[in-house]
C-alpha cells in the first residue's frame, strides 16, 4: 500500500480547491499539494508553462502530457506522450504523463472531450484516429511556438531555428537553448497559422520506436497508486453487501447487533428508489450502460476488517423479488434455447430470400450457448468519497472517467462545479469499471457519513456476485449449401439480454452470402449484464466460427480454404491477408502427432458493418487431447489487421493479453445461478489460468494491410481463440464443441 504524509483537513480542502480538483493521490503540505511525489497526479498546469490543456513544459525541460484515457494496461500513459512527442521533437527521457482531470474538463467546456458525450472520450480504448490527430496538432503547435520564442530571443528568422531532442538550435551560428529556457515566453506566442503535422511517411517515433511504458518502473517498485491504495486524513472504511438476487430489495436489518463491535461507526443503507440529482438529465447522452445502484447495506468502521466482520455479523433480511423464479442455470439456458424457436419481432438483418434454404443441396444447423461470465479484475471494486453539503471529492479507479464524474455529481445532488474527481491507476477493468455504478455506491454511502473520507470496498465475493456480466447467449444457426458446398442462405436466431448486432455485422451476412436473415429475442432474465472485453463479439465469434467450420466439413473443404473462398467476395483484403499469414506461420496442414490437431478462426471487432474498419484477427490453435479427455493447448498463432500500428512492443503485449483472456474465457469461465443467486464468489470457484497453463503464443505482424487507420487491439484477440480451440478439438477427437466453458465437456475418445 502507498503511504502518504498526514495533513490537516483544512490544508487538504484548501489545497484541493486551489488546484481545481487535480489528483490528490499523494497528499503533501498545502503549498506543494498535487505536484509530488506521485508522478501521475494531475497538476492542472502548475508545474510549468502551459501551452494548452494537454501540455506543459517546465524550466528543466520536462514535458508534461495530460492523458485523457485511463491507463488499464492499454499503454495509454505511453501512447499519448508518444503522439505528442512525434511532433514536439522533445527528448523522450524528459517526457512525463499525468491524468487529465475531468473536473477541469467540465470547468473549461470539454477541453479533453471536444465534441463527445460525457462517456465517449474517456473510454477503455487507447487508440482513436481523432484523438491522434488532436495530439499531433498539440505537439506541432507547441514546437512552432518554441521556435518562435527562440527566434525572438536571438532576433533571427524562425526559419533558421531547428528543434530536436528538446534543444532549439540557431542553425547558422550553432547557438542553443533548451525548451525549458523559452517555455514561458513560447506559451504566450500567438501563431498566425497553426502548423500542419507532417505526413505519416515522415514519422520517426510512431511506428518506428518501441519505448518502454512510462509507468513500468513504478509498477515494478510498487509506487503507483491504485484505488485500493488511497490513504487520506481521517479516512474510514465501508464494507458493502447488496441484495444477493439482482433486483431484490432490503426488508430489514438490525444495526444494534453490531454497533458495539470494535471500530464500528455507523450502519447505513442505500435505496435505489431514493431521489437523485439532475446531473444526468441535463448532461449529454451517456456513453455506456446502466449506472444505477442496487439495494445495499454498508457498515462503516475505522478499519476495513472491522467493517467486514461487523457486516458478516449483521442480521439482514432481503426480498428476493422476481429473480428468485430462476432456480438454476440450466433452467435459464433452457429458456434461451426455447426462445430460438419462437417468432421474433426484431429483425437485425434481412437480404435476399431466406426461404430458399429448403431448395439447397445440404442444410447445416446447430445450437450454440455461451454462459454468463465475470470480468474478474484483480483489484476489487472500490472508491473513496469525501462528501460535504457544498463539495464532493472522489478518488476512483474508473475506466470511463467523464461518465463517472457525472455519476458522482448526480448521486451527490451537487452542481458538477462542486465535484472534484481524482483518477487513480486501475488494477484490471475488462469492461466492469465502465459504468460508474461502483462510484455511485461509494458516494451514496459517503452521503450518509459526511465530513470524513469513506473508502467503500467490495469484497471479492461481493464483486463477483454483484457483477455486470457477459450475457448468457443462445443462437440457432442454419445454412443452406449450394452444389459447390458454399452457403447460399444463412439464418441466425439469437436469444440474450442485449448485445445483438454482431452476427448481422459480419462479412458473411453483409455480402459473402446472398440470402440472409438474422433476428433476435430479448430474454427476461434478472441477472444484470454489461461490457466484457468485446461485448457481444466474444460470444458470437465463437458461435459463428464454429458454425463455419461445420459448413466446411459438410462441404468436404479444408476450413482455411473454405474461409478464403467465402471471404473472396468481401471488399476488405485484410481478412484474406491475415488468414494466409496465420496459416503460413503456424504451418497449417502439416502432419501432426496422433491426438494433436489445429483449428482456425477469424473475427473482427469494431467494424460495425464496414469493410476496412476495426481490427481483424485470425488464430490457429494447436491442441492435444489425450484418450482420457485431458486437453492441452500447446500453441496459439495469431495474425491481425488493425491498419497500422504505432508501437510494436505495445501491440504485441495487447494481442498476447487478449489471446490469454480469450483462452480463459473459452476454457474456464462461467457464472451460475441457483435460486436467483449467483453461485461463484471467488477464484476457488471461478478458475483463472495460471502462468504454467499458458501456451506458446506467436504474434505475427504480416497480416497488417497498411490501411490508414489505427484500430484498437485490446479487445479483438479475445474473439477467435475459443472457436479455434473448439475446431481443433473436433479435428483431434471428432467431438464438436458448441458451448463453453470447454472444461465441462467430456473430450475422451477411443
């Protein structure tokens, strides 16, 4: 845990107010608050001359770049400075990053989120074309203003000034100035015309260099401050318990039973029906999902373990509500599969004549199911809130920062100008920290205990059972194959709670198959669902790519050749390129030992129905299945097309992480329901891959098309891993995998 100097409440409030809501992660005396020692704390420009809200340069040449995208392992704290540095031509060793405070974003009219919704800019993605253009302009404009300041100092033409490695050089005479020496003057320069950033062909850093992540050393030495590390003067802790059945309500509790326990300060309740503020009603539309709280009881104590022990001893009675009707996961799966046979009023895609399926030579069909799955971040949900009637400060590991800022204002029933949001580092997100419901809960608890910072912590069991899960999904897929074995008709029936469009957005449904019908059924489940590393896509990639393999088998065509033939009609050559790359590099078609086989799959995240958009990923899995049914995934080969890349090492890291996430998702992950309640509570029941379980992973870069886009790479690799493994299992054993987790299947063979 991080340690912080003790300051008085007055020093804290005065310094926090003076610096406009910059991050108070490292509390120091008021005159130096928020400028150190924590290197990521937002300074609101006080550390040096500010050229724009995005960049400041100090007298010692240190360049401070503010990062609007939370660092969740996506490399945002390095990529944003790299983008600025490409045009600024500064010394990389003198560049620093800090979080861009959403409090300032609000005060200054969206300086970090121009033209976007409250949830749109601060997302989980590290790359966005419009953001890159903005940051390149920031760097170019700052460079030219530095050159202009140096020219004015020497009374020479600007054209004679060169800027490189944080040194300004007067070319004819060799005189030099450091960036910091003229930063204050440069910050006041008004350019007649803003410079045009150089073309990509002239980049020297982006796409060429692979610098180490700026926060790597701090991760290793433990100095980064995560939400769980927050320590504030007079801070207290809250242990939280919510209705064990999603949607249930609180009937009664007996606070007197625990009030005399050591350290206990209060027992408070959170009621979803309580009035909230108007912030969300007056704000622009939100970027993502339901932010509401659930019925809860919290025990507040001097220390967390005191709060937790008292909570465990607290008599609580719940009204389960309608969710109790679902007695088991099998009952819910049965309802989902049954829904596939009912007429649907929601057609996602219709082209040609789906009725022609009965006129085809062969019909292939299958029913596929993926379960509820939890994001399982290593750091449990937690937030700290200090509430007073005229001010709210929050410290939060949020993934969608601006949305969380507005959620905090709404719950506090305060004008957003009175809310100060301090971003921390995040110990894993994967979609769970997008919504801000965890911060809303912390503010709801702190409102009942004003005047002291309250650190609300969800236990591992509480977090796991109170999730926003990947939805349970069932599909029935049918294809009519013509005389050549290729699909002439494709029909997809879907049943789930949200996340429908993905099957309708694939190349197969958008032109590769002439006759298509995709429809959907909304299921009446009580379990709350949400984002999970490639929402919707992660399930539908498994289903569709397993089905395509089944079609290839029925046609008697190699699965790789089948896909290449199907995708030859798609106007994005990247799909074909990644398939050929991964097949070549993995040795597709080579002779393998008995019980060992390869499977292939391809999918795209982010295309939204458009060619040459999003990121296309192809995976070949090499697996072994023993006679007794023990599965060993020996190797994953992956090729991808995101257009272009800016940091090869960071890209490889993202792809590897996405593949491992997808591997565990396919092999292990499943949340179950019993009497309306979520069963799994901790890692003893919800298995996660260990280091020794990881296969050899080979990431191949030859699939890159060079198309002028920089699409994301954190989510796309999670999709094709599962179907590639399932398809390999079939080739090794003859057993078709149509549901996950694979660990539940009997893979034994004779």
